[in-house]
């Protein structure tokens, strides 16, 4: 792992996020020119177009910083060594205490997004965090968003095969 905040990504997710970052960086001069043009229109306090383009610039700069950190800390398709333990990059099957059916999901960052074939839960989510390090058969308790707790048992943990 690259550090305490390393993020597991598939090669496809890494490449997609890198393309998004490059597109946003390439768009910087366009936004700067638009801001300059709007600034020349006069009174900035009453210039809605100026405020809108400035808000877009702030949003894009925030996303650039987020992507830079995510890509800097990425673990690219470093497959977990084996099954049986919940860690990023693993497909987990869990059973909730009050449900008859199991749920299967990939434990990975949601920022990586777009794993269309499988639901993704972040290791930082209450469920993901509770399951980190769990072995098959372990039961963990996690906080529900609206209060209370839920017991969940790790049924199976196997490396993501994408």
C-alpha cells in the first residue's frame, strides 16, 4: 500500500480519472479567459455571468486537487494476495443480521466510480470501515446513517477480477 490513504483502482478507472484531470487542466486557460472577459463587462457585484464562471472555476480547481491526490495515492490493480480477508480490491459477500439474502460489492473508493458490473462501497463508509480486516465468518457492527447499529457477517472475500 502506498500509505494510510492509498486508494485501490482498476487500470480502467485510473486511466479514466487521469483523462478527466488532463481535460480539466487543459480547460484552465479557457476559464481564465472567460473570467477576464466577464470582468471587463463592468460592475462585478451585479454580473451574474462573472459569478457563475468564478463558481465553475472554484468547482473545477477543487476537482483537480481531488483527482491529483487520488491518482497520487492510487494502488493500480495490485490484486490482494488471496481471499478470506476484507481489504480494498476485494469483492465481499455479506449477510446482514435481519436479511435472508446476501449482498456482494467491491470494497474500493467510490471516487473511482463506474464499476458498472458491481456495486462499490468505500473503505471509509461505515460498512466498509467496519469490515476492513475482517475474516470470512467474522461479524462486525457498524453505525447506520439515521442512528442505531447493524450487525453484518463477512461470508466471502475474494480478489476483484474486473
